[in-house]
C-alpha cells in the first residue's frame, strides 16, 4: 500500500479534517496486503471512539488508535508502527508511533496505569463517549459479534474451516462468507466465496486439534465438525484464505475493501463454537 499515515490534518481524536484533495489509492506490487486503505475505520463498540483495524504479520487484525502519538509519551511495550499497511508491535525509530485502542479505551473498567499524557488522551476519549451517549449517537455494544454458539446446532454460526494445513474459525456460516474485493463501482463485492460452479468443501468429524500439544491434552476426546477444504487445489484453498470470489481471485489488480475474517483456530479459546454433530442430515462422516 502506498498510502502513508501522518498525524497532520487530523483532529485530536484522530478523525480526519475534511479539506484536502482526494487522491487515488492503488495496490503496490510488493505490498503484503491488497487492502485498499491502510486501515479499516470502525467505531469501538464499547466506547464509540474511532479505531483503525490493521492487519498484522500473523494476519490477526489489531485495533489501533487512529492518530500517531509522540514516541516519547508512549512506554516502549505499547509502541506500534504501520509499514505497508501492516501493523508491527515495535517502534520504527521515528519520533512518532501508534498505540492500540484497548490501551486507551475509556470503557475498560480496569484500565492499566498510563503516563500522564496518555491518561489525558484517555480522559478526552471518555468525554467524547459521554457526548455520543448524551446525543444518542452511540449505543454501547452495537454491532455485537456472536460471542457464543450452541454446541450442537445444524449450521454453525462460526464454523471451523480447514485449509492450507491450518484451521481457522470463520466469522460467519460458510455460505455467508463474502468476497472482500472492491468492485469497479467502489463498493464491496457482494459475491459469496461458495458460488455455483465452485467445488464446495466437505463437512467431516475430526479430532479437535491437528497437532496435539501438551496444553491441549486436557481437551475432551470427542471429534468436532470441520469444514474441510484441504482436498481442493492449492489455488482454491488460497482463494478461500484471501477471501475472494472466483472473479476476484483472478483479477490481481482489484484492491480489497475489508480484511479477511479468518481467526486462527484454538480449540481451548474457541471451545464455545465447537460442534460435535455434522450439519445437515445428508452429510455422511467418511
Ligand atoms: Zn473503546
Ligand atoms: Zn469478488
């Protein structure tokens, strides 16, 4: 991504000033991400303040405070920087750095001890939350993610999917996983990954862990339902991993409008989502 991020032209809370010429963003050939924007702007669902979701080297999205801060006021363990659209947990030697939003989030009931400058910033975010609440512009907990799932439902809300020798927890049912690419109309592609003409994966019952570690030996021995894409050609598995419909899997120049939603599956962490029965009565365990 060629876009650079500076604290110039921004309000104190990181929201951009509206003046200024719009410029076209494009995907650099050497960019590790096809996300059109350096970040996905959303609102913290706990406090209502703006956050920027960035992808990290481990592909796990991280919410950052939208503005850069002077490195001097941020303790070293809390410093982040963004390079080529990817967030790195370190400073880059410049006088500016980034910080995660949860470090500052005023909705956290047990906040960590902050430096006076960061405490002041947190206080200003808290004032903004109160103003949003007073004007009815924000309701805490809006756009909640599904936190729990029935252990024995026919269509898992967040299925476990196996592809490229890894397992991921999907953000939504398999049929509802949507392409992240941008269309020529600059909207997000409406096509699902599982379109007619593509080979679907296969539901199977399998042990909860691919490679059992010492930590996971305490897990129940029962098999779990896994949507297995591992038998598809490599290119198809890669298409699912990058979350593209068949059209956008072949058009490399199309930028992405959203992050791929895969979360690395952890049988202990995601225990609430484990299904022990295969979805649909026509699916056989082979
Ligand atoms: Zn927050
Ligand atoms: Zn698409």
